[in-house]
C-alpha cells in the first residue's frame, strides 16, 4: 500500500472528558482510602500521601532529607538489608517531597503484596535515620550542589523563585552549603514523627484491585497504630517578593544563558484558570506555540522555549524558560516581549485556537488513561482542595473560550511590567 502525502487522515473532535470521583472509605484509624481499579496488568500502587512537604518544615531542607533517607534503615534492618529485601520481591518503595506533600509509594506485583506491605509499614513507622547515613547524605548533597552551581538553568531557577517568594518561604528558599551543613539527625526525626502521622495521611490504591486485595489492604492498614503526634501547619506564610525585577548573573566560561521570566500567579481555584491554560498553550505551552515558532523555528536561538503555569496549594507560578547562546540574550528577550505584545494586541486566529485546544484536551485524556495515571491526576486536584469532577468544568470552559477572551486574559495577566526577569550565563 502506497501512502499519499496529499490525503491526510481525518481529524476527529475529542468527545466528552470526565473523571468520576473514585470509590473511597475511611479506615477505623481514621485514614481515608481512595481506590483506582482498572488495570489488566498484575501490578499495584499503594501511595501514602501526607499533607506535609516543604510547607511543614521547621528548617529548610529537612523534608528533602527525610525523603532521601526514608530507606536508610529501621530498628530491624540496615539500609542495605531494606533495599535487598524490597528488590528480592521485585517491588519498589520510593519517597518524594513536594511543596505541600510528602509521598511514600509502593509498587509491587499481586503475588508479593503480602510480603511487600510489611516493608511499606516499616518505612512509614520505623525508620531510625542512622547518623552515618545522615552524614553520607550531607556529603553527597554538598557534592551535588557544587555540580548544580555550574549549571545556568539551576542557578536561574533558584534565583527566580527566591526573588518571587523570598529566601525564607518554602516555595522560594534556595539550597546552600550552609543549610546542608545545618541538617541534624534530630531535625529529620522531628519532621518524620510530626508530619508522617495518621491525621495527615490519605492512601491511594491503584492498579488491578480485586475484592481479595482490597480486603487485604483494608485489614492491614486499619490495624496500623501510630504513636506520632501531628504538628499543626500554618495556612499562611508571608511572601516577600523582591523589588528587584531584573537579575543578571554572568557565568564565566558559559556558552549558554538561561532565561526565567514570570510572576506569582494563581492555582486551579482561580475562575480564570482553564481559559488561561488555553491562552498559555497558544503563547508558549506546546511545540506549536508562538514562542516556539518565533524563537526556535524562525530565529534559531534555542532548541526549545516554553511557558507554563505551575499550580501550588497556596499559590501559582507563571514562567517563561529557555536556554540560548549567550550572544543572543538581548535579541531573545526582545522577541519574547514582542510576542507578548502581539498576544495583548491582536486576536489569535481560529486555527491557533483549534490546534491548541485539541492539544490541551488530548493532554487531559492522556493524564487519566489508566488507573495509575488517574491516581496521579487525582493527587493534583486533591492537594489543592479540589474535586476531580472539576475537570469537566475546565473542559467546557476551554471548549467555549474564544479569541476575545484569550486577548482579555493576556492583557490581564501577561503584563511585562509585572514580570521578574532572570538571566544567568
């Protein structure tokens, strides 16, 4: 069969996109459990999600230290023994720290669930954080910091967030050698014991969930008794945005410069969020965006440039990011602001809207494809205090968004005089 380059496959509109609320129940010990069944594969994910993260730290980097050392050893197993036992069953236990969450997640095969759950329990309830492991972590962190400080993109990102939120805010503080040296074993213990508590905990189970497995998980986890006490977290932490709107750091010997331009914006609770998501997609949110067309394809300044809206529990960050040859810094900045001016002045074409809308709706579909993806997407809504049913509302607003709305939102939020501009290189 000879394919014709003139006859393209038909493009079909994306139908309804909905995300039903998952089944849930509350264990006898008060922990809420959400279930995401559906996989045909013999795999399960059990995710302990704690309302903690950077936001709950009493001291910078302690949450990160706790996350990195979560398999550093328990009262009955060394770090080596813990890792060897987990690997023996083909399971994975990993911890991750977010700005507002701390997650401990188990991936395992059905047939080894009974053997893997006690290992997960030890990780959540019995880590001792040996002093030798803490010292090794600090040593490795200092080495990693030295390497990162040679990277222009790392320096630009750190400077950008510090300027937006301040160096004492959990969304803005930067990693320093002094802060790494100041990590103490007792600080990690205090974070572990106060924040990884049942009052802070939600369990998400995804994969091929049979009645037998659901019962096994319920029986195992409702028997958990923590001796940990939850320490209340502040709902508000002062933001100290710098008056300095432009920050330039020349990096000796650098052949590339990293640019971060943006501002504090909003999260998913803002009514304008879905329409602005479409606006940003057209501007710089995907490969067919205006920024990519101008800065990469037409001018050849970079391999990639993008703009994004990172939503957080208590805020949001809009940011334009790229890496360019140092000789193109000035011209690239001028072209970025010219594209912003066009967004604020001219109506975008119907073709641009259709392409960006289809891309965005396709992304929504891919993010809820399969139980593990649905669980991850649910977390994003859950963290920010939203119901996943809000996805349908977002979809409808994106479908009905027109060129005038896009221009109005661009004029409202893409104001160059409100941006912080960081250039390193």
